[in-house]
C-alpha cells in the first residue's frame, strides 16, 4: 500500500468518527486545564472551531488542503490573542490533538507505529504544528527571543514527553540536551545532568542501529540520522543496552526536528524510542481492554489468584464503580460514556500504575490490586480515586462529573478469589442505596460477627421451642403474596433449622428464597435462607439466620406480582419516561425504567397506565412519590412509588383479583 493510499484510508476513517475524536480531544487533561485557565467553553469550541480543525486535518491527509495552513486553527489563535495565550499553551493544544488522533487510530487497529502511514501521519502533524506556531508568533507581535522561544518549546516538550511510556530524548548538535522520565528511569539516573556525566552522548548506551538490512555503527550519527529522518524509510531500530541487566533491547526509532524552529546555529532533534513490546499490536489482546488500555477482568482474575494463593493477607483491592455511567450515555451519548471511562482509566493508571494493577472489571467498574497495602493506605487511595473522578467534568454548564462508589476489600488468610470478589460486589450493592461513597469490608466482618451471634442465640431459643412443642409463625412469599404457617420446630443443627409448614407454603418456598419468622412485638423479625423444601413431608429447612429491621411483613397492604408487565408512562416536569409495572399494592407499585434522568427519592411524579380488568382495560392515572430507586444492572432501574392520589376502588379491585389468581395458581401446584 502506498503512503497516499494509507493516508486516504486514515482520512476516510477519521471522517466517520470526527465527532467522537473532537470529544476525546476536548477531554485531554492539558487542554482542559488551558481552557479552564482562559475561561473557554468546550461546548462552544466544538462547533465553532473543533470540527473545522479536524476537518482541515482530514483534507490535508487527502491532499485537498496545504499542510501547515489551518484556517480554523488560525481563527482560534486570533480569538485567543486577547486572552494572552502563550506559545507553550498553543503547542500543548496541538499536541493534545495529535495524542488523541494517535490513541484513537492505534486502538482501532487502523494504524500501527511500525507502519509507513504511521510515520507519514506524524510527519503531517509536525508540519502542521510548525505552521501553527509560526502563525502564532507572527500574529502575537513579533518573534520572541531565541531563549524565550526555546524555553517555551522545551517546557511544552518536557510536559508531553513525561506523559509517554516511550523513551524520549532531545539532542543539540548530537549531544544529550533533554530526556523524559521514562528515559531517565531506563538509564538509572535522576536528571539530565547526571545522565550527561555518565553518558556523554546518547550513543554510549546504544549497542547498534539498523535500517534493515543495513547496519550502522552506533557512533555514525550523521549516517543514520540522515536515514531515519527520511520519511521513505520506516524500519529503523536501535538496540539499547539496559544498564541494570546489560541486556540489549530493541527499540523502534523516530526522529523529528524541533517542532518550533530556533535559529541559533544549532540542530535540535527529538528522538522517540518505542520498545516493541510497548506498541499496541504487540500487546496481548486477552490482557488489555481495548477501550481503556488497562488490564481486562481475565487478567485481574489471574493477578487475584496469584496474590490470594502466594501472598494471603498482604494486599487490598479497590473496586471503583461509575454509578451513573448509563445516565451519562443516555444524556450525552455513548461517545461521552467512552470518554469518561478512558479519562478515569488513564488517570488511575497514571496515579496507581506503579503501586498496583489496574483492570476494567465490568462495564462501569474498575479494580486495583495493591500489594503490601494496609487498610488505612487503601482508604487514602480511595480518596485519590474520588478526586480523579471529580476532575472529569463532562458538562461544564452545570459542573457534572461522574458519581463514583468505591468498595475496599482487604485480603485475609483463608480468603479465596470468590470470597474476596463476593465481598466487593456486596459492598458495591450496599453503596448504591447509600449517600456515602467509600465502604470497606470491615463493616461486613463486623456485621457478620453480629449475625453469627444472633444466629447462635436464635438456635438456642429454637431448641427450647422444640422441647416445649411451641409454635412460631413462618411466612414465605409467592409472587409477592404472603403464605403464613403456624409452624413447629422439628430439628435444630449447628447451622440449620427444620420447620413444619402448610403444603402450599412448602411449594411457595423455593430454594434460596427468603422465609421470615415473626417474633414478639419488641423483637426484630428473623429472615432466613431456604436451603431445602419437602412438600410431601410439609417441611422447609432454613439456614443463615439474620435479624432484620424491615421486611415484607411490615407492609400494610398486600403486594402482588403482575401476570405480565404493564406498559406505563411517568410524567416529570416536561419529561415523559416510559417503563413497565411489575408489582402493585393498593398504595404502591414497582416500576422498571431504562432512564432515570432527573429523578430522585422524594420526587413527585405522575404515573399513567391501563389496568386489565374483567370489563376491559381501564385508564389509571395518579400522582406518586418516589420512595426508592434501585440500579438493577445494564440499563435497568427499579422505582418504588407511593400513590399520593388514586382511585382506591379501582386499584383495590385490581389487586384483589390478581391476588386471587395467584392463590388459585399456588393451590393448583400444591394439589397437582
């Protein structure tokens, strides 16, 4: 494929995704900070300048516009001159666009850093950047001094370079002049000064340079620098000697002249060395999430298994859930949801990547394993994660940022992967209904200890009831309708109790459902998990005894599950939301929605549906108050509504008829 064909292919791809690319660009941290400093609205920038700048770049790739003369970027510079924008800030805005384009094209598999069109794309960007900076300098009232211009450019280059995983070094007449953090870490030095003391030139840590099939001497600077800057030659590699191990490592090389020319008689080159293992195509697709570039759930599971078995009790896991991701996608589009995920993942990886393993656990949930971390340290990490989320402002007009909930799981000896993950998921479920944002599993352990103590005390009482032949009221629910039995205790073991029940109750009490035992008025009722039922012997076996503050037994009226979900409308302010009714009593109903924008517990809404009656469907419309909102998974929210005004005769007739249907169904099952 020729270079032009490759660039045309890239241009065609960008044209179909320009809206999303502009959104991604507008959420680059450096651009966000600059716009915030100068009070620029990103919402207004997108239609006024952003789309035009992307469109120009696409035209350049297709050969219909001249490289380095972007009229829309020039208009933006004209607009920004009165805000006293600096050359360094203009540089960073352009670099943010370049980084966005690269990341999007590489993650989509359209471009690879080793392909000729990837090199050509960087060449187009460099020429554009040079043109933009030259225009800014001309329009800002004259060329600054060489020292000022070089200082601004180097400052911008250093900020950009330090964000990269690749090794980046700037040369002045072939000598070391600037190096990024990754390069300094590789060389094992603290700064450029120490680097220059140990290695007078870059070539002292380069074993050899090759442009396949030709091999250059590492000291032959002039020979290979000429070759590597020739855009027609893409396969240039350097073999660097790792100072710690002495191993020769192969790096892909790209050389650029300084983006902003400085006329001081010296030659400046920016050299980027990318380890082959770090290029996108070399990544293991099973280990890395394509959207967020952090580890996948599968890789997290392997990390967790390793630490659980080899280092039990010495690590913590954070599970961070973006609770309102579905609302963000519903209001601002799936592209904005992707932006929020990518920003959170990128900043989390940046802040925690050196001390933990960051993974995308589920659609809206990230996990981080922190080896050798105390619970107190884990809480400080959680606060840092909340701070990261608070800076992802996706709607500046009202200051909206993602709602983050964080569960902290502390590893304990005897833990398995399953027990630790189960605690995290339990905590996240509990946090959904809480105002607090962070919760650790110490709460669960404390609650479990209390539960076990209460269970032991209950079993002691059950033994007394068995000895005395006492009866206790046991209630199970079938399609929300209560079925009560006056039960006797037949046996008590160390973790279960067997009770006699009515035949219909034995049929109604499915395995793993919940049964309730009513105690005296001044005591909490008991909830228990049904472990086994025997309709023929008319018994149920209950385990995991838990005192409960509230239960279905507290309802003042019967709630019934509807035969089929009823389509319903919810009117709120000027919005109409559509959903389905799943259960109902004479004063409450459960409504399932896919979008809850603007709704909150306590909101007053109007519910409208049609109730199927024997004489035909009847319209039912009532004002209602939202009691609870529960997130039930992918695009599913459950609302519990209390009717403020209703046709009591109509709703009572409907609920009573449905209750009778359920009772008849249960009787048929128990006698069939």
